[in-house]
């Protein structure tokens, strides 16, 4: 979505499934989203069964996948033919597997550790 009155700046929002914590959820609580950009947790069977509560972190992760997609598909504003990450759009299961493989290569930072100085040394 973009705002023509505000120098055509993009607007990122999705209030379709917004609700007040503890209140009734909207009827569209099931898995919704654009597959290549969905958080890994939301691509699992547990999510399809409604067992995973959507969290703010899912939106943050989704934004990271959008950013990765854009960086891989465009160069200087031009779309790259045969760009990587095409596996993300084959199926939900394939998308999960490919994203899991990418995320498994990232360093893990233990945010629960109170002594964060030791974490910095490992990185």
C-alpha cells in the first residue's frame, strides 16, 4: 500500500487480524499471509491447526524475509531474472524447509543469558 498524498511513501500495515489481547479473535485467525514472507513458525502443522499464537516477533521475522527477498530479486531497481529463493513459492512445506536451512546457518544468540559479555566473545 502507498500514500499518494505523502510523496508516494510505502505503508506497511495489516490490521485485518488485529485484536485486543484476551479478547475474541477475528474469524480469519487461521493461517493467512504471503507464503514466501511468513515466519517459519507459521508454516508448520501446529500453526495450521491453530496451536501457535501469532506474536509480534512473527511480523518482525516476516519483514526480514521480505527484505531478503527484495535484496535477492532486485539490483539497482531492476528485477533479476532467475533470482534465488524461488523455492519459497513451491509449497508451504518446501518454503518451511528452505527457510529452516537458511536460518540454521545463522549464529544463535542466547538472549536469556544474563552475562551478555560472554555471548559477544563467541560471535
